[in-house]
């Protein structure tokens, strides 16, 4: 049975890019945490289904919640980096990314995690404009990245990029890229591997996308967030569209994930990549 990659970006609901106008970075420590609600649901579901996943931790979270990092590791999951405080790559710049990764690595190490092998940038901001990030990742010993989104979107995306596992040649060597799943539909790639579309479209669409990739011998990668499993999170005064996107179908996330966990086999990124080491793209 083919192994697909399952991942969770470990961040608070108030750290999401969509809501960044409403929760200033300096105020984060004053906002009550909701992280445990989602993490309990996720870790419970994975245990029930015998599935393992990759948890991309924000360094900011790892620094404050070493217990959560250890809980993931103890349950056999992979811990990787989601950057320190959810900054966009284009805002960090090259030197800023080096510092951001170093701080996150230090926070993960202090929490008892091995050096992260994988990275996912905030909000898929690894684009043609921030391609230098691959050089930085290779320099720091990362083995894979999951920040490229092969979709057309006003803020991110690399349309036409290989939607499965591929190898990117960077300045100091090569690195694997494993984007989250997309599904070709009417000439566009729909991001069905997580986020708003995952909660908007019937779960059958995500299942069909995974099955379609499977038939082509390619594993899929899914991404979800703890806040997507927390339908009681405080509603914040964001603009209507941002609020709609953020809270749409939160109650459905768990049953949808469970449907997929019943039908497919999921593992951490590093495991799936090791099994597909011969795939070159
Ligand atoms: Zn994120």
C-alpha cells in the first residue's frame, strides 16, 4: 500500500497570515493559547488510525511548548521547521532566513528534537522571487522542503511546477521538493491537499486526488493546522472574507481527515521521501 505524507503546521490561530492585521507579533504572548485543543484532536486521531505524520513547528511555539514537541516525538511523529514566527520569505530576505532558521533549530534542539530535515515556509512563500531560499536550506543541511505550491494565486505559487516529488538543484547541492497535493481541474491546479479548499470541497475530491496520484505511482502530501480542528476558537474582527476562509467548515475537518485515514496510509515526509528516493523530476 502506497504511503502518502501527512503534515500539520503547528501554529496558533492568531498567527495565521490571513489574520495578521488583527494580532500584532508583539501581542502574541498576551493572546490565550488554543493550540492544545487542536493538537489533542490530531494526536488522538493519528493514534486511533495508526498513522504518523510530520509536524512543522514554528520556533516560537517550540520555544514555549517543549512538551508538545516531545509529545509528537514520543508518538513516533517527525518534527520539522515552519520557521520561527511565520514571517514571509520575501520579508525575511536571505540573511533574515538564515537567522530565522537558526533560531528555530535552537528552539527545537532545546525541546529535545533532532535537527530538522524538512522545512515549510510560512504561507507557501517560496516562489520564483524567493528561490534563493533553496540555497540557504541546502547550506543548513535540510534534506527536503514543502513550501512550493504549484498553483496560480495572487500571493504565492509557482504555476507549472512539478506537483509531485522532485529534486531542486541549489547552489551548494540538491534538495527534494514535495509540494502539498494539487488536482488539475479546468486548466488550473486546485490546492486540494489542505487549507480552505480541503474544507470547502467534498472530501471525495481530496480522496480522488490522492487516488489519482497513487495510480500514477506518486505519493500525495496533505497539510492541516491544529486551529482547523478547533471550532470553538474565538472569532476575531477580521474582514468578512478572511474570517469566512478561516472558519469555514471547521467542524468537518476531523471527520474528513478520518475518512482519509481509513482509506489511505499516511507517514511522515522523511519516510515517504526515503521510499521514493529514486524519483527524479
Ligand atoms: Zn503556517
